[in-house]
């Protein structure tokens, strides 16, 4: 019997962060949270003071909210692809070190780095430099029992090549249901081609091209249901379906509606993969 995915939220898309996000997740009966490491322009640092991460873990444990992952979104502002020997490369190393320390102390199974804006993988040099940096980080993640993932909008062939260049069993690709759509990619096709390298946590998000509005999950042009069906076919054992729609405005009814849709999609995913796994009998 399969285990349905946990339902998660990301704290960087909520009106509260850290322990406040844990309280919110408890009120909305959410199973887990992905936390942002924080930093300049990215909100409070999770590791802002000695004991802060341990305190957050105790709060999460008491609420029954699982720490799912830690993200280093500040790398979008620094540049993961910064050339070796530069001040930005040193800052990247520091952030990655803090990310691994925080993920381990928080008890999260996954840490991940985004590749957008200044960290965008937009050339051969950028891909090779990203792989070089993440190869070292993945080795360190493995020694701590963590998985390290990259969130990016590479086409399937390039995404698989990145995973192969990193070459670590502790490395994964983090699937987002909308960012690749916004980049003009076919997400179900991406799932089919890159399935073996995908992390077992996925971001569920929707949007509408040409607008800044965030529609409810499934009401935009993200083909979320098709992506979920592809995940059920090609990525068995998804551990967490994580809602990443923007809910920083504090609109409670809209958050509840989005969580209801996330739960429905998680049930669909679980049901579809169970049916796919059933043996076929002929009479």
C-alpha cells in the first residue's frame, strides 16, 4: 500500500516566517514546511542566533509539522555561477555551508538551491560552473545524510546533463509545476525525461501568462493536473506535495481553497500511481 504525499507549504510565500509559519501550518492542518534560509532582502536568517534553529525544530516537533526542506533563495541575488576566486564565489560557499548546517540541525531531509536571476543557468559556462559548485556541496550533503537539489528551468536534456555532471547519488532536481511553463517548457515531458533524477518533493504552483496575479491552483495556464499525472507515472514515491502559490497577502479563505486543491491533487497522484502499479490480469 502506498503512502499519500505529505501536504506542505513554503514559508517564503506566507505572511509569516519561521516559527510563525509553523503556527500557521498547524492551524491549517498542513503536514510540513519548506523554510527559506533567509538573508539580505530575503527576510530573517533561520540561523540568526545560536540556538535559533534548534528552537525552530522544537516548535515544529511540538506542532507536529515536519521540516521538509531548507532553500537558499538568497543565491538568486548572489550568483551561484560566480567565477572561482571572486568575492561572490566566497559568499556562495558561505551560504551553502550555512544551508547544509541548517538543514542537518533542523532535521530536514532535503536542501535546495534555486538557479534564477543571477544564478540562472543560461550558458554552457554557467552549467559547468553550477555543476562544479554543486558537486562539492552534494558530497558534503551526502556525508550528513542530506539530499541536495537544484531548482531550475533547464530543458530536460540539459537538466539531466546537470545531474550527470554533478554525478552524486545525493543530488536531485527539484520539480516546480509552473516555473518551467513560464519558461516555455513542456512540464509533463520534462517529468518523463528527467524522472529518475527528480526529488521526492514537488512544488505545486500555478500562474497566468502576462499577469502578476496568482490564480488558484488549477485555474491558471500551468496544466497542473497533467503534471501531477506525469509525476504519478514517472516518479513513484513522492513524499511531499508542496504548495508554492503566493499567499503573502494573508487571505485565509484563498489559502484554504488552495490547500484543498493541493490535497485533491495529492490524492489524485497517489491514486494514479497505485492504479499504475496494479498487475494486469487477462481472463
